[in-house]
C-alpha cells in the first residue's frame, strides 16, 4: 500500500510540475561566483567534497532515479564523461533520491553510469538556490566558479556548448 501511495504522489507531483512548466517560463538556476562547497557520501558511504575536484571542469547534475528527464540525460552524461575526462571534465551526480544509496547503486549499475554519484540533501539543494526542478545542472569552471546553470533535460550538444569553452 505504501508503494502504491508513493507512486500516486510521485505521479501527481510530475503532472503538477508538467503543468507548471507548460504555463510558466522556467527560471535559470541560481548562479554565483563561487560554487558552494559541500561534503556528501558516495554510494559506498565514503565522504566526497566538491573541493576534491578543484582544477577540473565540473558538470554538477542534481537528479533522481524516478525522474524521466533525468534518465533521458544519463546516456549523454556517460558519453561526455568518457570523451572529455582526459581534458579535465568531471560529471558529478547528486542523487536526490530518498530510497537510499543501495537503490541508486543498482540503478547506476544498470545504466552503466561511469561518473561519481553522491547522495544529496536539502542543505546542499538550498546552497544552490533551492533545487525546484530535476534535473538541474551547474557548470563549474576549474577555479570553482559557477559559470552557467541549466534546468530540465539537456542534450549532449547543449552540454558541449557550455563546457567546451572552459575545457
């Protein structure tokens, strides 16, 4: 019964979100000079900090396993990580799932995700302006500054347009 209720609530939230997107122009995610640092746990329970990736171009992607547009982006994110890692790109996923790391790890394995994933929280979401739409992605340069933000699903060409100039 709990699963059914959760499914219904998720479906309602998705439909409500789709209606809002239809009638309101999406806002650009909050961008600021310095990306807020955080420490979250990866899928193995080990701490990871954004500052661990200083000197890299970071494509910071807030997402969830239950989010259809997030699922749509994953193959492009995997491909970008594979193609541009040697040039200093790190795709970094912040999972906003409440189901726990084991569920996300199973999903990551099934989708062959080749980039680090950490488990997000409300504090981290708030630090980035309050994530209202999934996926939301921030482009962070090698100095740790947010240079752009994207709400909603973005395709490979859209990501490349943002990262190539700073790689």
